[in-house]
């Protein structure tokens, strides 16, 4: 609750809560364990911060259902509905919810083993548009946002190729979420630790925002909000 209050005070537009780690090689917990971890948090947050948008980070439809019933209004799914065949039909039951679909190659346990692409930017974009189109065809009327999935089945080179082509992601007909905060693509490139990766994170946030608006999923809310403020000041400055 203290962390939530601090993030809101620092300028977070939404809080994203997950009970299953999705880092490469992470242990997969049971569905019930994931529910037991997140459900009490959604109940507390929706009661104490009723005006704050809440998102559940899960690839399991039953976790999504119970979180939405407890106050979440977004589902953040790293598998874009592929790891649980009931995910799309579940979010269809909540016409006012939003859905964030992400691209990944492979499974959590092995996705970083040997990711291969011909053209990573083109293949990721084609996948995201195909899955979003399927969800729309099924009748989903809520907001859809797309996440290219930095670090999920991509080498360091793949990640930076996508960043080089970031403007093409912003040209897609959906809002784009960038989740690069303190990731290995930053600290491995700089040969530092995750704890030292805030400066690199801010640099990439500024680069991305200078090319157009996007959603930022971050650990360091105040610093990200300051970056947004500065970039907006530059972009909105009088040309005279």
C-alpha cells in the first residue's frame, strides 16, 4: 500500500500488478498461488485508491477474471491470449476493460535460448496486428494496446533493431506500450547492474517519447514522469 501511494504521488497513471514472474527462466507457480498473491492486493487497491486505474499482469484467464471482478480495468498479457485459449473469451465478458497484448518468441523457460528472426521489426509488428485483429473479430470493443516485448525471445541486437525502428511501431493503429525499464538490454550493454540502469532507462524513454506518444511501464515513476514533462515541453515549444 505504501508503494502504491508513492507511485501515485509520483505521477503514475496506472498500477500494474502481477503474481507470476515472467523473467526468462522464471519458475511457473500454480494458478491458485497466482490468484492468492494478487487478489487481496486488487481488493485493497480498489478500495483505497478508487480513482486509480489498475492492471493485472497475467497470461491466465481465471486470474484475469478474478482481478477484473476485484477492480482491475486492464489485462496485461505477455502471451497475447496464446497460452490460455480462454483469455480472449474472458475479456469479452468485460466490455469496459482494456487489453495489452505482447509479443514473445518461445516459452518463459526457454525464450532466450536461441531467438531467431528474419526481420524482427516486421515479424513482431505482423504478429501484434494479427492477434489484435483476431480479438476485434471476436467482438472485443475495449481498448487494445500493443507491446513489442523487449527482452522476450529477443537478443540484445533484436531489441536495439526494434528501438531503431521505433517510429514504425508508433505508426501502428493501436497505442504502444514500451517496457524497457532496467532490463538486461540496458545493463548488459553498459556492463552494469540492474540497480545502476536508471540512466540508460531514462535515455531510451526520452528517445522513444521524442518520436511520439506511448505508454511507459516503469519501476521509477518520478523519473519517468519528469522525462515525459521535459519531452512534452520540447515538442510543444513555440517554433518562434
